[in-house]
């Protein structure tokens, strides 16, 4: 894990969305075998790249499901 990745952690935001959209998001993300957050983030990245808002080489942050884990050199694997 690089220092740059840690500096660019995801931030929580609250949005009000139609319940039907949330249900559809739940369904499509389950069908894709991914989290709703990851599915939506991927959609937004692709859309914003296509609109020219994000550069074409923009890459998403690494998945940190379960929280960020930083391996300490002093710790041993058990």
C-alpha cells in the first residue's frame, strides 16, 4: 500500500435517491457479483471519463473491502 493510496481514501456522502433506483442498484450489483458502492463508482468513473470530466487514464482506488490493512514489518503471519 503506497502513501498516495492512503491519502486518497474514499469519503462518505449522503444522497437522496428514488427507492426504485436503490432497489435496481441492489439487483444489478448482485447480478454483477459486486457491491452496490463498487458498481456505482465504476458507472460514475466510466460516465465521467466519457464526458471528458475525468482523464481517460483515470483509475479507481483499489478495493479495500473489510478496511485497509497495512502490514507491519514487525508483525508475523499466524
